[in-house]
């Protein structure tokens, strides 16, 4: 299996990597990995499969027994993905959205959620407003697809000015700004009957499981919840800490990996995440939350899928 030798932000921008009770996945659409062979649902992020059309990817994943996806609009016939910013989605008509969704559902694949990952932490108020408007546009896309769960980070901001003594995302005023933005996003989610899952990452605003919990408590909305990616917090939290802090808010999990003291992520089984403990804690604490494989594409998804399935099997789950 090849390793991606890029930073997290590079991977997300390039569309070859990333980063909830199962609210949008009905049993009829759950697919092989959600059935009798396991307590846990395994899914796949579509971001790494940028060379395939949605129909080609649906056929590929269905043949591999994958029954759930997290949709990133990054496929050959739906190039709308932009990390930490926004994209013009005006050409995504309701019919086009339905056609994309149909490609997967006709293959027996449920669309659990849609990745948005816009910049909610930007210091410019107008920029934040524009990104919230983009997020609402994506909620409308989701409505047309009958998908109502969305994934994001807080976003990243780096000024060209000399670095401040306190990193921007840790400044006091930015905390309160982000909480207010989170509340605005919650109002949009309520309007569109949506749920937004925030994904923490150790080098950003949501830098630990505890800080993420505090943010969710401050926003205080059932529409704003969490996606846990243990590889993103491996440097600062042990696995039990992550589940202890975020358990009640976790509606989805990312299954990738990372070596300790290294920025870049890798495919599941190629880093220092204790996958046996990970899947056992998932089964104990958040059994309805799907495990979404990411940081994989056509060249290596089968290896990551085999690793995750093997660990689940060995754990007796």
C-alpha cells in the first residue's frame, strides 16, 4: 500500500484524502457491511477516488461489499470539492443531485453524509458569512439527495503577518467568534432539518477531545455534533479519553491512521492507532456510528478495507 507523503491540508485540497447515530442510512440501503456479519457499519469516503465517475465508483464499491459512503463531491463528473473554502454549486440542480444519489442507491449503497469542510474560523466577517451561505447551499444539495448529515472542521486561517505569540486558533476572541459561528450554523441546520458534525484535529481550533466537547457544549444545539477521527487526536489524547469526552456526541468515525509525532495521515493499519482498541470502543460506546475509511483511493482501498474488517473479526464483532 502506498503512503501519502503530503500534509493533511494538501491531501484535502488535492482531493485524495479527507475530514452520528446512523441518521440517513435506512436498513434497506445499509449494504453488506451493516448486516449480520458485524455489529459495525464500514463505509468509504469518496474523496480519494477522483478519477472515477459516481457511477463507476458505486459499481466499484458495491463489488467490494461496501454499503455506505461519505460523499465528497470530488468525482470525475462532480468536481465541486474545495477544502477550507467554498465552491460554486449553482449547476448542481435538484435533478443532477438526485442522479448522483441514484448512482449509489441503485447499487445498494447508502449515502451517510456529505463533506463540506469550509472555513468557519476566518477573521473576516464577510468571508465567514459567505462560507455559511455556501454551507446552506450544500444543505440544499443534501436535501435534493435526501442526505441530511454534513461533515466539517472549524477551518484553518494563516496570516502572512509575523506569527503571533498565541496561535490564531487559540486566541480568546477566536473562541467566542467560533462559538457564535457554530450557533449560526445550528440555525441553518435547524432550518433545513440537518445535522452538522465537527471533526477535531490536533493542529487546529478543535485541538483535543476535551476542547471539542467544550465547543459543542457552548454551541448547545442537537444539530451540532461530532465526528471522531482518532488519528487526528492521537498526539494529544488516548483512545479511551476521546470516547470519554465525546461519546454522547459521536455520530460518525473516520478510520485512517497516523504515526505519532507526524503530521501526515496514512491509510488504516499503517500508523500507530490501536485499531483493536478502536473498534472495541466503537462497539461499546457508539455502535450505531459508521466507521468511514478515508485517505485511500483506487490503489489502496482494498488493503485498508481488509485491515478494518480483519480487526473487527478478530475482536469478535
